[in-house]
């Protein structure tokens, strides 16, 4: 793979020293807003319907999974900040939109699954998140590698969740 030409309009010049406060505030407030909205719409428990399902074992150890979930909003804030500071349009707009979209769908997965009680809806949402993560990596790798590297664990987690949702449906069909 060859390096991007210096005149590539999707790349910005070398970053200035220090942190830019406006993009940082936008990134933090966006992630905090999604976190608050998630907490407001999430049921306390999935309910009896979910408790009766046969669940597949996770491929990711529980401790690693918990750490990734805890760091989710921090990682996405990093990506949102770096996209604002280091990318030029149109890549900036696409990355910002995809990042917020992935966060919202990931955050809504459990509440929607609990309310509609549809394993197919769970598969669809997990597939959208996994596809969004793969798209983000494809866009970021040649343009903003730090953000891409921050997202790699979440892309693996999204692919795992898609596999898990499909296995959940397979185990409970019929």
C-alpha cells in the first residue's frame, strides 16, 4: 500500500501542539449524551422472555468484555475528537456520522431487543453495528491510523456480538 499523496484533501496538515477545546467538548458531550440516553431507555432487566433463552457462551472472556464496555465511550470520544481535528471533508463528515450512528445503534440494541422480543431484530442491529465498524476502519486506516487502532477492539467486539446474536437465534429457533 502506498502512502497518501501530500495533496490528499481528506488529510489535514500536522496537528498543532495542544488539545483543541471545542472539538474535545463536542466529542465528550456527544458521548455523554449517548450514555445518558442509553441509561434512560435501558430496562433494568431484559425480562422473563430473555431469561428463558438458551444463550451461547461468549468467545471473549468476561473480564475483557467488561473492560471494553467500560472504555466504549472513551474510545469513541477519542475517535470523534480526532476526526474533527485531523480529517478534512468529506471523510470527516462520514466518520463523524458513522461513529455517532454506531454508538446509537449499539446503545439501543439491548433496549430494543427487550421491548420487541425479536432475535431477528437483534441480529439485524448487531450486523449494522459490525458493518459500521468495518466501514469506519476502512475509512480511517489510510487517513487516521490512531483512531483506527482505537477502534480495532470494538470492531472485534462488534463482530463477536454479531456472531453471538446469530448463535442466540440458532439455539432458540423452533
